């Protein structure tokens, strides 16, 4: 019998910002950091 507990979606493995950043070339990290901080700021300002 199937469990009645609700199933919550999870992010695919390797898609966290930390995982993405660790897979970048060293010269790409600064651009990623800037873009990520901009996205966080934009999200925080969005109602």
C-alpha cells in the first residue's frame, strides 16, 4: 500500500548555487557571484 505522507518536490542533485559555483572555472566565479547576488537582491525587492 502506498504511503499517505505528502510528497514534496526536491531540487535535482547538483543544482544548488553552491554546487553550480563549485563546477565553474575559476575565471567564471566572480561573474556568477555578481549575478547570484543581483538575483537575490531582486527577489528580496519583489513583492
